[in-house]
C-alpha cells in the first residue's frame, strides 16, 4: 500500500515504514512529535486505486518526526552581462525527517 501526499509544495510517494525528508512546514515541532499529512492525492492498496479530485476524502497519512536536518547546499549565481557584476550566494533548506507510521484511507 502506498499514497501520494503533498507537503511543502512538493508531492511525495510514501509507504509505511519509509523515512521521508520534507520541508519544515511545522516550525514549532520537536523530534518525537506526531505529524499528519492531510493533503492525500492518491491511495493504492492491493486491489484498487483511489484518486482524489483533488484530494482523497477521508484519507490521512500519519507519521512521527524523527529528526531535524538540512538539505544539500545550493549555489546561487547572479551575473549581469557586460557590467562586471557577479554575485555568488548559497542556500541550505531546513528539513524534517519523518517516519511514516500509517496510511488510513
């Protein structure tokens, strides 16, 4: 059984027991907290597929926040041609690691 959920503006395919890195959309939570993904777009079990329009009604994916982490560094480079202007900056996204505990549909 798997589901497709939307979190932080991105879609993720999740299964029970999977560890998932999502953007920090719950800023006040600490590791060990229970989280719920309510924006479930698709649920598939052994026999059928339920596709939402746009969400699957009554479906929820529950998980546990395991740790806080940071994404890989992204280099941002700005340049203006013929002006001699160059600027390089970097960015690391704050992430949560979530363990998926249950898919309820």
